[in-house]
């Protein structure tokens, strides 16, 4: 439980400083310093100070008390002598608690409706995006209240029966926080994904409640510091004190502008232009081994073969059959909005992209997907977007269609409103990309943003494997090296991690006889002949062991261990003999001035162990 709390706290802290929450920060900052009245933010004065008011100079307090006056309102004492009144002790104005009220409202609203919003909406039969509209409406009302005091008094009426006068007066700030909480759409990592998914399904356990509360507290800390900074500026900077009324009007206008910007999705364009500077830290904490163990119970345990892959691996792997696209509510961007069956895409390379239209991380990834779809479609690439909603309003089909059109998403999109396919792929991130080869096997996945060049490199490799004769256009990635894109990838000699193997089916962990296939060996394919033992970490040579590999690179290298010799043949001619001795070491097999395509054949002494090919 302690580990779960720490994961939630750290996840909330990271979320609260991510670029996705930037739209609410100006409102939180200004709300912390916009108290009631004309002199909001003004320091406390003594009751005898001219112009001193109640809280923030509220109307209805002249600044003098009954104790300051003589009988009949005279300042004279008995006999007409002027009495010298003892100096009154300075009165402390009630503390401005607006920062706490705003952040408390935001956290309560966000946590409550993230967990229970979908259940409540479904039970009442309300529109899926009702909460978003309520939040926008509250934001506009609070803005109008800051501009027009009568509106603010109306907003505070629901809090009028609270016993504490100060709490009563901060009711508007709490209501503002409630509205912001309904519009709070932070960048989602595994922790927030676990919370929102459990809430969407009504699977609310004690662990989920603890995770949600700890996440909410973690989120509150940076936001509260920001609101307190706003309060301090308002108290300390003279310009703020002199222009308190103008500040309140400016804050009200900002809130109305923010509401309009959120309604029209204008703020998303600003957010997309900013880098996701918290993604690295988020993945180290929220996707660590400890976090996975704590959150694993929140995900379906099927399709465990996907665990053979790891996020952003440097090589293609065999990660099991691609799970089905199941539980889909509807499709669009297909002929007649008909569903797409992955089996119908055999022979093609398929990229399954998990996304949601309001997620800024997903929006920043869309241009790369558009480039790949345009560049590689004729070569055999197909993209399917699986829209797995994070929030209730993202379940509404019209919202998703409009969001996709605005982003330029014109490939098939499946609405995974019940998150069934999300579970099938054991997913934890928005966005997440899964590459499926022409045989229907998952070979690579990438969580979150970044490493687009690497993903494109994997796409190109899979397209070549599907059709060795394919003519690929130049890579789209600016930083991508053409040679690196065309070079044969690193290849592990492992019964679970090997790729591009053809010939006699592999037998796990025991000696077996193999034969080269007839005909030419395609590019980036390898095969065995003679006796080999195929293990998880290495292949061990037996009697008459040979290995063939058609590669493209300047040089080919192989990690070998044991004692013996390896005879190297290139295009059928013996080029060198490598002496192997000792623990696993990298040995250079070929070394050419320029990259070339060639058939490499190795004749390996019995007992030698081969681990991994690399190419340069």
C-alpha cells in the first residue's frame, strides 16, 4: 500500500508540472490573488486607519469600531477635556484562503468525476460530454462574477448557510476550482490511465481509491504553490493593491477567454507546440518495474506473449499473435463505416495506434503518422487508430469525428469506448504504437511520444521483410540516416527474440537437425544447417553446423564464445577464418569500404556459442 501511495503521489506531481495543464495555470495564479472588494490583496490595517475595511476592504465597514467613539459620537471625555485614547491593537484581516479553495475545488472535482463521472452519467442517461459543458459554464459564470459583483453574490448564495463567515466568502473560489476540475485534462501516464479506466468500468476498489487520493494530493501541491505565488504577488506588489478592481476584471475576462478557447480547442494548438518535457521522468517512475507490479492487477492478464517486447526496443522481436480488435463501439474513415478485421490485412504491415483526440501527446504524434501513411501506403503500410477514451466526453462519436478531422486523421478509426481492445494489447499509455508484420505477429511497440525515427526504421524493416523486392522512398525523419534505415538490423540468436529466420522450424533448448531452404535467401533473412541447439540466450553449434544470412551493411559482426574456429564465406567464397576463444566477444566477420548486399555463410566448429549479429 505504501508503494502504491508513493507511485500515486509522484505521478500526481509529474502531471501537475506537465505541459498539458498549462491552460489552467494563469487562472489558478490570478484566482489566488483576486480577493473580494476594491482593495483585494491589501495588507491588514488597524481599525483606526482611514479607509481600512473588513476583509479586503469589503463594503459596509467604515473602518471605525464602537470602541473608538465617545458617548454621542464625541471624541471628548468628561469636562470637555480631550481624552487620549490608548492606541488600539492592529486588527488582523482574515487570511485570504482563495488559493486553498481553488485548488481544493479542482482536486475534489477532478478526483470525484474521474472515478465516478462515467457511472453517474450512465445511471442518469445524460450526454457523455455533459461534465465538460458544466465546467465551461462554471468558468464563464465565475468570470462574470469577478467582473460584476451581483453575479458573484449569486454564486456565493449556495455557501451562505455555512457556519464560518470566511468559508462562506471563499465559496466562489471553491466553485471556480470545481469548474476547473471538470476541464482539467492532464497528460496521462500509467497511473492516471489506471484510475480513469477503473472509473470508466465502475471497478472501484480500495487500491483504486488510495491511488486516486494520493494522485490528487500529488497534483495539488504544485498547483497550490502556484496559487499561493499569485496571492503573494497580489499582497506585495503595490500595483496589484492599487488596481485590485482592475485585476479582478482582468481575471474574469481571462476565465471567459479560457472557456471559449477550451470550447473551440484553441488551447490545444499552443500545447502541441510545446515539448513533452516530463515524459522521460514519467516513464522512469510510472512505468518502472515497481509501478508495473503495483498496477498490474488493473489490467487484463491475457496475451502475455506481448511481454516479450519492451517499449522502444532497438530491434524487432516476436511478441505473439496480434490481439483482435474487439468490443469496438463503431468505426469511421472506412467504406460505409464498416469494421476492419486484422486478418484481412495479412500480407500488409499494420500500425495500431492507441490514441484519444484531446490528448496533447497524441496530437503531437499525429503529424508523424500522417507522414508515414502518405509515404508508405503504396509499399504496404496500413494504419488503424484505436480511440480509447480517457474521459467521458471522448466517448461521443461526433466529438471524436470532429477531433480527427481537425487533426487530419484520415485512416480507419475504431471507437474502443469500453477499452476492450486496450486491454487486449495490455496497453498503459496514450499514445501507443504497435507494429504488426505481414504474418499477423506483433514485432515492436512504442509508448508515448518520441523516437519517431526508430519507429520509422522498424516500419521500413517490416516492409522489406514482407516484400524483399519493394522499392522504399526516402525516410521522412530528418535525423534519420539513409544507411541506418537500409542497414540490416541487429539480430539476436535466441529462440524467442530471433527475427527473419527461415527454414526448418526451431526446436527449443535441445539439439536438432536443420536444413537450408532451397533457392536464394531473401534480404535480412537467416537460416541454419546441420545440428544446432536453439536457446534463449544463444545458439550452440553441433555437428556440421552452418549458418547463412543475407545482409546489407559495410561490415558484419557476431558475438561468439567457446573455443574453436569459424570459417567465413561471402557470396560462396571463403574470405577469412576467425579463431574464437573464451567468454562472449564481438568478432568482425566482414569489413567493406561501402555498404553492399551479400550472402554470408558461416561454418562453425562444434561447441561454439553464437549470441547476436550486429551490422555497421
